[in-house]
């Protein structure tokens, strides 16, 4: 039998397999359907990336008009030896880790709550999306007013409850200034994570929980052994989107602190904006943009690899 199969060509074997041609046709149709989206992404993402690569290899047009000759990797060398860049990259990393972790935990809890059946569940689901619908600049300004020592309610609440932090000048401290920034970002983006996780929860059959309950599994065991593995696709999407978004945080920093006090709350996107729009150093700013893009792609690849190989997740 093996000898007969060895004499057959791959095409003959494919034809003998039931449904192979049908699956191939469906795959080709799928490629055709996503082709417009791929072309649109190429125009929106690839062209600016190539333009930035070209611009980063030329002199700054604002300081040397008419001398845009090739300078190679000079801007990247300057970037890698700039302490301000590494400091802002560290600030960005700390902000991403703290904010995404808090938002994921809060979003998971929120998704589990609104996934249960209770009265006015639809109204609650709609109301939790309100912070996400508010423009980021508006929500940042709102939270800045909350933490104002003269008119904000945070100082009043801390005084009333006799808690530490009353009379604190939040935005004058290099460490305390991060508290309103992270809380503002968390309030704004937690509903987004909750919405993605809720969509994943809706696809999980309730029968498996009933079977687990009959087998004596506790609520925590069901969550750890059933919910988390089955939520892998939703978790992957939520973490990738939110991490990349947190990496590029700008408007919250711009509105609330402007990178201050000093440069203690300056992040990489703010650094990029400053080089482009304030210093008008277009070549250097383009190099920063290219590095940010590379870091974002690396983070996305790491997320995909880790969640695919994580033990306990279904494939």
C-alpha cells in the first residue's frame, strides 16, 4: 500500500482527499476578501514607514535648507547615545507595565460581572462604555481637575477620610504625578479591554461550567482551568491593542503634565513630538518614529509567541 502511494503524484493524492479542492477554493476566496484591507493597510502604514526611513537618513531641513544629502545612520547613532531617549523609554516601559496590568485585571473583573445575568444588564453594559467614548484629552483634563489641590475632590475626600495624601501637590512630584496619569488612563481604557474580554466570554458554552460544577470544581478552578484558556484569543487581542496604545500615549501626558515636572513624566511619544514639532529636527524625529515602530512590532511578536506557547491554553 505504501508503495502504491509513493508512486502517486501530490496532485493525485490531493484529489483523492475528500473536500481538499473545496477547502482550497475557500482559502483563495478568503485571500481575495482580505486583499482590500491588506492594500489599505499597506498604503496607511507601509508608505509612512518607508518615508520615515528615507527622512531619517537625511539632514534636518529646518537647520540646513537645501542640503538633504545622505547621512546614513547618523541620526540613529545620535538617538542611541541620547540619555533623554533612554530615560523616556524607561518611563514608557514603567507606564505600560503598570497601566496595562491594572487595566487588564480591572477589565477582566468587569467583564465577568457584566457577563452574568441580572436586571438592567444591558443598561450597565452600555454605561461602562461611556469613559471609552469620551475623547482622551477631555478625560485627561477632567482627571487633572480632580487632583487639583484647590478645587479637586480627591484632596477633599482624603481630608474627610483622614487618609494620607491630603494637601499633596500631585503634579509637582516626579513620582506622585504618575498617579493621576495612570488613573486617568485606566478609567479611559479599562472599558475597551472589558468589551473585548466580554466578547470572548460570550463564545464560551455554559455547559462546560455546569459539567465542572458537577465534578466538584470551585469557581476559582473553573476560572483558571476553563475561562482563561478559552479566552486566549480575546486576551491576545486585548493585550496587543492595549500595550501598543499605551506605548504611544501622548495626549494624556500633554494635557496633564506636559512631561513635567522637569522630564519626569515624559514618554517616548512625547519625545518624538517634541523633536518633530518643537525642535523641527525632522531627520532625528523620523529616526525616533522608526525605532518606536520596531519596538511595537517586537512587543506584538512577543505577545503572540508567549500566549501560543503558554501551558494550559488551547490551540
